[in-house]
């Protein structure tokens, strides 16, 4: 699902970075400003008269941003923790950070509004064409995402 342009518009705030070498993990970090599109049909049904950004949409936004950083689609194979600490309304401007550790297939993300953290995500990701992983980011031998 592509929510960019349907639910939100995005502007990158900083460049991702990669680190390699002795003891360094391969990682990439990104910072993004998002504006929600207030006339999006999602807000009409969630909830009528009290529009709130759905949690599933927040997770999908983070996945889309991470895919853009990786230069290819990612999917989440496990959610280690997801904390929703404050509701997000259509008029809010979001600041999203995404940190990816490609060596351990882990992702950490934070979504803030006006400097107040609203959502924290700690997840395991993989690529659709790569072997399936368990909840600890380790490959499950002999299986890939298609079950072959």
C-alpha cells in the first residue's frame, strides 16, 4: 500500500548515513517532516466527528519511509514493541525518525508532534526476496517469504 500522496506528504530532514568497518554496524538513519492530508477518506471513518490517525497507518508510513531509505521494499517480520503514547490528528505536522541496523535487521522509529513523542516502534525487518526471519532477526533456514 502506498500512503504517500494519499494520506501524507513527506519532506526529508537529513541524509541517511552508513557506517562500516571494525566493529561498526551497517546502519542508516533518516529524519522526515510529514504533513497529513486532512481530506483523506481515512479520517472520515476513523473516527466520525473525532478524526485520529490509525495506528496501522502510522506503522505503514514508517515502513514506506524505511523502504525509501533502503532503496528497496522492506517488510516487517516482527514488532518487538510498539507504543502509542498520544493520538495524532489530521492537522498535526509529524516529525519521524527512522534508524535501521541492516546487520541485525532491526528498525527503531519515533513519531513526534510539536516535540512530544507520540509513537515508538522497535521492529525486525527483512526484504520480500530474502529468507524469512524469526522474531530476533535471524534467518529461518530453508524458507523464504514465499514459503519455498
